[in-house]
C-alpha cells in the first residue's frame, strides 16, 4: 500500500501553487470586500488546460480521475484562495459528469469543449425553496411542446448564475402523481441560460462574496429537445453520479482551507512575542494546533480513500460522505483555532483568518451529508 503521490500528482500540486501564487492576500481581500467573480484565476487555469481535468481527452480534457481533481481542489484552496477560488472552478471539475456519462456523442462534442476551454461558465440548478434534500419533490416543471420544453419554477442557492452562460437544470417532466416512484419523472437539461426568461437575484451572504449565490425565477423558459441529457424522466438517476465526486471535492477544499489556516496560525505563533517569548512556546498554543494537524491529515486520508474508490468504479457513497463530514469538521476547527491563535488580530481582515472561518462554513453546510444513503451504497 503506497500513500505517496505519483510524480504526475505532485506535478499537479506544484502547478496549482504556481498558478495561484500571483493571487495574493490583497487580491482575495479585495474580492471579499467588493465581490466579483475571480475571472483572472479562472482564465489562468483555463490557459493551462486545468478546467477539464476530469473530462475525457477526446473532448479537450485531461482524462484524469477524481483523485487528481481532489489534489487540484485542495491546492487551490490551500493557496489562500479558499472557497472563493476553489468554487470558481468547482463546476468545471465535476459538474458536467452527467453529460460525459449519459450525453450523446453530438452533445459531448458540442457541450464539453467550450467549458474545458473556459469559454462557457455553468451553473447547476437543482435546489428549490422548501424542498431541501428531498429532490424528488421538486416543483419546477418542464412541459414538452413539440421540439421544446417550456419550464416554469424557482431555484435557490445557485452558484455563479450571475456570470454563467449555461445552466444544468433538473426539472419535473412528469407530474409526481403520475409516476410509480418519486425518483421517476425528473429530467436533466444542459442549455443556454436565457436571462430574458430567468430572473437571477443574488443572495447577500456571510462569506465567499466572490462567488455569487442566487435565487432563480423561471418563467416560460424554452429548452430545445436536443439539450435534454439522456432519456426523459431519468434525470434524478443521472445527477446521482455527480453527487459523490462533488462531496469528495468539497472535502478536499475544506482540508486545503484548514491547512492554510493552520499554516497562518503556526507562523503567527512563532512570530508573536508576548512576555519576551514567542507564544508558540506555550503548550496552550501548541496542543490545539497539533490536534488540528492530526484531524486534517486523517480527513485527507479519507478524501483520498473515497476518490480511490470512485476512480475504480467501486461503491463509494459511505466513503464520500465520511470524507465530506470529517473534512468539514477538521477544516472548521483549524480555521477557528487560527482566529483564536491570532487573538484580537484574528478578528482583523488583513490577517485573512477571519475570512477563512467564514468560508469554511460552506463545506459543513453544502452539499449535505447523507450517511444512510452512503452506507446503503456501500
């Protein structure tokens, strides 16, 4: 059993560090204050071909696995970009997996290269008000009328909808009372985001201001038949194939954010002199940081285990959920301890750790962990 990264995986980590280096504290502090999609980072990653790390090579991607994608996601977050940077490319890494797996050859050729090249950004519209995790109860309705589907409904917590050109949309095509199982009758579409028919309203939120979160109000939105992915009524089945890799990547980002917070706290403990000695010489400072390091390392092993299972086609539901839970908790504890280690300065924006603490709430909240589902999948 070899726990070392391969040369290729080490090269991925080093490349991410190099690309992310110009995006320093000042860059992310400005993004945190003013908002605005981190287009410069997005374009830098696109130029070097990283946006399609998991997309097959015949469609312009790198054809690598979720393991490599997790290493990439962790490195972006760990650079100091945090969730603001990682979330900018999150959809590129896993979002179009349903197209890769269930789209026609024509759809793959048409839909994947523009995303890989960074020419089209995508938002993922599943979640709805008052539905939560019960995806089978979605109210957004897509009615077929000839060669188009006419969609009406609402979506919420949709990231990057302010800047996206495309939308991956799950909607009900057969009423719930007309299907044998609640999981039936939902269909998946990948199409142009028509802002004349979709009103996008940004949600003012706690952190990650650079990545907009939105409510969508959809009214008589027409989707061409050729933009439906796979068979009508099987959309729920299709999106399940993206949920485990999403949880693995979120977990990797949480570990990365926890690690950069730990690095900041450790350096501050070495530099901060109180009573004529560095505060890092006190065990009350050392021990909590050591505990954070252990928890982050353990969570990372779980992330790699889940990614390994997924890449080999093994049932990975339990491992993916466990990785997401453990990494979310470990990342949060590390970011919180980083603030406490800095004392009063931890509350100051210029030291960055208060931003880390706000952003690390995201992996604890979304996507939600479903352990029972995970254990059944195992």
